[in-house]
C-alpha cells in the first residue's frame, strides 16, 4: 500500500539540475536502498522527504499524522545535554521519567545522600507505574549496540563519530512511520553493523537509506532505487538483484546504442547532402536527427570511470615491526607486537572502536612516533595514506588547481601519460565541474578527489583508513579493481566486510590489548572472533554471578528471579546454536537451498536473542 508519494520533483543549484521531474512512491514496510554516484543528490532527496529542504517544486502527499525522521550525516545535537537526555528528548511522559530516573540514579551513586535516594525511589515508582523498564532497556540496548555505553556523558565530550551514533540511536528509538538513514553504517564496528542489519529487517515501519555498505544493502533492501541524471530508476530486490538487473539493462542499451549509431551515420549523410525543411516530414526528420545527436553526445560525455594509474617499484623490504606497543596516558592500546610486512601483502586491520586501529596506521605511516619499540621502513617504500579526515578538503580551492598542485600529469601502467583534466574526467568528474570549489563538493566527491591526489604520485604502499566511508558503490568497485591489480602492499582499516573480502587475504585482529595475525577470509575472522567473544562473555557472567552472591538481592519477585535464570539459559543456548549455524553455512557454501534455510533460522533466533537479552538486561538492572 502506498504511504508516501512525490510527483514531478524539480530542483537545481545554479545551472546544475539536481532533480528533473522526479517521481517516487514509497509503500508500507519497504526497505529502500537509494544508490547513485556521489554528487547526484541522494542526501538532498532525503532532506526533501524529511521537510528539511523546502527549496524545490513538487507535489508531495502522505497520510495525516505520518511521522518522518531523518538521521543525518551531520547531526545537530544539543551539546549541553547528556546522551540519555538527548535520545529521549521527545516530550513524552515515559521518556521524561526514564531520563529523570537515570539522572537521579547517577546522582545517588555519586553522593549516597538519603535525599538523593528518596528522589531516585520516587522516579523508580514512576517507572513501575508507567511500565517503563522494558522501554528503558530497549533504549540502553540500542545505545550499547551502537557503541555508546556511557549514556550519562555530555554530548560536548563525544567525538564526531560518537555523536553520529547518538543521532542514529535517537531516530531508531522514535520508530517513525518513515525512517530516513544517511550512511548509517559509517562509524559503526562490525558488531554494530550486524546488529543494525537485524534491527532494520525487523523494523515495523518503512525505512529508506543511503549507504556505501554493499553487505548492508544486500541483506536489508527489498528495493533498490538508483538516482541518475535527476531521475529515479527502481529495481525490485536486494543489491545482488539490482546489479544483475542493471547489467541486463546496460546490455540492452548497448545494443540499442549500436543501432542508433548506425542510424546516425545514415541520417548524417542525408543532412550533409543539404537537407532543408521544405515540408513537415523533412522538418520532423531534422528534429529526430538533432535528438539522436544529443542522445549519443550525452552517452559519450558520461563515459565510464577507470583507475589505471602506475605505481613505483617496491623492493623486498617494506616494514618490520619490532616489539611495537602503544599507550596513551595510563591506557595501553596494544602490547609489544613483532611482525614483517612484505611486498604484495593485503592486510585488513579489524577490531572494536577505540581498539587502536587508526593509531597503528599512524605508526606504520610514520605520522606517530610516540610509541615503544622499533619500526624499520624499506628504502623504496612510497606511501599513499588515505585518512578519514583531511583538512585540504575544506578549502575553497578549485578542483583542477587542487590536483595540479600535486602534478600536471599522471602516468598509467602502460606508460601512457594523461593530463589532470583527462584523469578527472575518467574518474567521474565531467569537464564542466573542474572549476568547482572543493568545499562545494559532496562528501563522497571530496573523498574521490582526495584519492586521485594520493594516487598521482605513483605510490607502492597503500594505507587506507576507512576508505569506504562516503564513497559510492561504483567508485568502490573501481578502487577494488585497482587494488587487485596493484603490485605493492595494501594495509587497510575498514568495517565494510564486502570491501575487506575483496581486498584482504590476512587480518590483524586487535582485542584485549593484543594484535593477533590470522590468515583467511573475513568469515574466518568472524568465526574466530565469536569464539573469543563467547569466552569473554562467559568470564563476565561468572564474575557477575560471583558479585551478585555477595550482594543483597533487589526488587525482583520469585517468579522474576526464575525468569532471569531461564533467560540466561536461553541466551547461552542461542549463542551455541549461532556458532553451529556459522559452521554449517561454511559446510554448505554451495547448497543455496540449505544456505537459505540456515539464514532464515539465523535471522529468527537472532531476533529471539535480542528480545531475551533486552528482558535479561531489564531484570538485571532492577536487581
């Protein structure tokens, strides 16, 4: 059933047309993935739907009381509030009471003042009256799954990535009729992304999202909508279905293009003979020729992106780490680590947020020299370090000048010399955009330009820190192809499992202050990580049980205590079953019917796991 509809949407910035008579219909409970090259207007479309951008012409319709929420890449949060106050800032009695209770509890824990205890007990009674415990547990679960564990911290003390996760949590908690997500997986670790995948699958309303994460797109989408040249093209199914359908469409268009070119040659010959509009038929033929010429010209200027740049020769010695360790103040990021990085290595560095992945890249690249141990760098090493943030991308310098400062020309693998202008055009920057100022580009266009800036210097070692953030799927495909043909060494930090599976053949897993090397695929890493997590979880539970025995019990009835014990058994059983499912999925990798059956079972019991865990968390909090 149709819930939201846009008809004839038109919008432009100066001479640039963003939307050209664009139409969009959204039905109930859809999961729509919005894709397109950076700079085509994906984020702008979300802002139009969210009523944030009203500078357009269109007819828009949706039901009364239809709630729309937008989780932006650049959220505007109240820096004076705590995390819990910000995410519950929607003026309902229940959310107010939860925030009041959490703040009062924190106050009492700090002071142990009887007056603060009385206030806490008052709000605890309100929590009981409103039956708010489960909702409170739901809020805490969402925050913790997104990597926000201290919900009494001030927003002003959080990093940019943490603030984006708080903004995402805020909108997930609201559960609007239409939830708009702009790059929701940016700044999430692997566990956070997997949790979000399952959350979105079970979301009771409609979700539309922009993401570079092809695993997320493939797992979640019920429909892919592609934005190109100001219009939308809809493809039913997930990302794999979209790729297949688009390939078929492009093949048909290529065949039609061959016929158009043949017709064009024929009509061009007629035009050169001196065609005159002496009759209505001749004028119509001239008009058709002009339309055909424009169509072929547009297809020629659009072209296809390519990245075929050369790299410098790399000797046998690349990097050698001898007992390298790093501490920040009293906190140890990782203990002494010794290894040799060789030519041709493809290393993916993985681990939770804050584990020290970017710090390790900074050490290897030479940016961070405040570490213990020794780093030996080969004499022929020439590094290109793709950072998450680069200050040059905020300048008002023109795009063409920005690249010319690095080099007037670039060299391809076969020795061909290409100009900076040609290079920009080959990487999806049309010639008419070359004078655009960098701070006017979209985030993805800035990152694409930044990548070119690094590669024109012919590096032989690529160090990539979250390269998939903000880059569109087409650019990522090109980057993956470039890396696969790259003759040097690649070291990357990424939470994008699709990307890592394409470019990495070994992993460094940072956990518990250790850097643990391992060979294999991303799935091999995940299987090992689950083993580590299960062991850690079991140790945590045993510690909690030992602590609970030494403390008086809280306000739980006999029935609730039995329920808590049963939940612990259920959670342990599900964790064991999930581990077995992973093993079975590996064993039946070519049996698609069995894989589908296992995937459905996994999704079902993961949903039960979430419910059990939330209830367990709620009862544990009260205890």
